[in-house]
C-alpha cells in the first residue's frame, strides 16, 4: 500500500501508526494493528528488514552463502500464538525441527545431546553419571514447573494481566506448590549455583552452564532463569527457519502488506516530535515527516527515550532512569563470526565416539569447559579477552542445504561473552579475538583453514553500529530478575506505554524480554489498539 503524500514545505505522510524499527517485534506489532484496520507505516534504518532476525548473503566473496548475524533458531515464538494468529505459514514461513536441538562437545571427543524428551537427555547423561541423570530428571521437573508458573505471565501484559493468565499461574502454583521453594531458589540465584546444587560430573556441569550462558553472565543473581532455555526446549522444541531467519521477517512483511501496511527501508529516524506531551510526528533523516496518531518504538528503550525524544519530553527523574537502563552493563557481550565454506565440514572426533545415529552436524553445539565458560564472563567483565573462549556453533546447511551451494556449508560461531568495553579498544582487539575464535573452532571442526572462502565478523561495537542497539546489547536491556515484568526496562516504564502520550515501547527492552518471541510487539499492539479506540 502506498500512502498519499501531501505537498507542502516539508513532505508529510499521514497514518494511524508509525513504527520505528523493522525487526521482528516491530513487524509483529504492525501486523496486529493492520489486521485491526489501522493504517501502519514501518520505518527501518537498514536497507533490509529484520534487525536481529535478518539473514542473507553478507559475505562478498561468497554471495550464495546465507549468513545469520544474530538469531538462528526459533523457540519462544512457538509459545506465543503469533505464527497461527498471523497465518505465517501461508506467508512463506516454515521451520525444520532439530532433535536433539543442542549438543555439548567436550575437548576429548565426548558429547551430550539435549533432546526434546528429558528422559532421552537423562539417558545421555547416564553414560557419565547415573546420579546426575537422576538429578536431571528432577531438574527438568523443576524447570517444567517454573515454566508452567511463569509462561502465562510472560505472554501477558505484566501491568494489565488477563484474568485467564492470572488464573493459569495460580492454578500452576497450586499444583506445583511442593516445588515453589526450588523455583524461587532457581529464579533468585545464579545459573552456576543452580547447577552446583544438583550436578557433579564435569561434562554435565559444562553442558548445562554452556546452555544457560546463552542468556548472559552465569554468576549474576537471577541468572538461574537462564535455564529456562532448557525448559522451553523440552516443552516446545527448536525450529530452524527454512531459508534462514530472514524468512520469518519476510513472512511478517508479506502479512503486513496484505493488510495494507507500508514498510520503508533505508529510512533512519531522526526525532520523535512531541507537542504538549503528545507524540505526534516522526522526522526522518531525509527530512520527511510522518504524522501519526501514535508511535511504536520497536527499537531499544535508550535510543527511543534518550536519543529520539527532544529535550524536556521526559522529566529529570524519568530521564535519569532511562540513562541508567543496563545494556551490557556488566561488561560482557556476544560476538559473531560466520564462515562460508567451499565443502562439507565434519566433527569427526566427536562423531566417531557416538554410539548411535545422531548426526552432530545438525544441533546447535556448545563448546567450552565449565572453567572456559566462567572465565569467558569474568574476563570480559574485567575488559579482558580469555584465550579459551566458550562459544556456540551451528552448521546451518546440515539441516537446510539451500543456504549454500550444493555440497558446501555455512558455519555459525557465537561466543556469548567477550569484553563489551575492552581496555585496548575493539580496533586493537578485533584480530586477536578472531584468531582465538577460529583457532578454538578448528580444534573441533575438521579442515576449517582449507575450507574457508570468506567470513563475516561482528564485534559488539559493530553490532551496535549496524542495528542501532545501545552498547550492542542483543537483548536491549540486560537479562535480570529486577528488569523483568513491570520493571522492564525501568520502574515506571513497564507496560509498553511511556510518559509521552501516544508513544509506546514494543521490542526486546520490554516485557518479556529478548529472544525471538514477538511477544513485546504483540502486547504493545494491544495497548495501542485501546489507545486508538479511546481517541477515535
């Protein structure tokens, strides 16, 4: 749909809703609003939509290899209802389920696979420790109880929860009352503590810390909630989008355009214009003005409320809260390297030791001992780079060969913890970090040097520059118990509405947080529909 432009001293577009940011949350919120009959314009600074759910041929020397700068799998969105609500399958979105979805690779060639069935996962662990296998089944039951209590509230507006979701949480709390103490200890303690309480074998400890570390530092109070990754794995499984993560964003765009929405790419926003405490217009970098009844800021909250709002739009107290929203505040941040390969990469040492038909090329791989994982975070917090970085890896073409030429691979390497603020700066540290990551991967994957065609490298600084995310924080706001629910992103800013009338937040910096869920966008759209109904 092309919205009419009115000629004046300044070009002006009129619409009901303008959405700042074409990531998946912005697109999800836009789709729901367009389906409700509102005119929606999405503005995205990059030339392509998707934000952190984008993928494409980003390596010049390998134009037929699909690269994923950020997200690669879908888990949380499977619990949201969004895929069915927006009929995304009929808009071109499909996934390949991976089971096992994760596998831990030990330096000596041993491995532990994480299956959707917790019993099968426990059977993996039993090869190393019968007592840890028994403990894992107990741990999985606790995680299931945690999810049954928390999930309804994660899918609802934390400031205006529905009666159905409240009732579901109360019912689950009653049925799991014997585990409430364990749930509380898990939610309030660290991920490292939770593992130490239950498990002993070094491989099991490393595997569980490696999985939880994907959510952030494992030693922080409240980081025990990082184990919810395993809970979701067992409940809904993991889906890898066919054709790459871009297919999710593209299907959302098709859904939006079908219902009359408009997407403008390569269109940075310069300012949200406010008059009498009301967000009324968005000024683009090219000088155009979009006049709207309301604005959805589907970017990080420090950008939306700190950079894009004019001086005086927030009072001193609220401005201070915005400026203190934590984004990689502890000093650790992820880095990315993707390799385009001219052939098929193998994991022969680990594959030979498997006594079953599991193809270790297909799951996401967790690499690094417990000591490596701990030192990756603690060194990063000091602004230093440990020589033994822990990382996640995935051979994306093992499940979906369409992402590279026939017989060739793409290798995704993701260290969750490098220094966000290295003492010597990323210009100096970049090459050293590359060498450490590639060297570490080469000790697990065969013949990387001879197979490599080209690589994509993105430091935390690079990611921030590309996506606009403050401090390059992939979750926009640090993952923490006291930055959850109505406390996310800050006291007084939970619940999607802001102190500026007509301005709403709806991305990873809002409840329930980061990851590929689309829930912040979906819940923000509910608030916005109520607002639009009131002013119509």
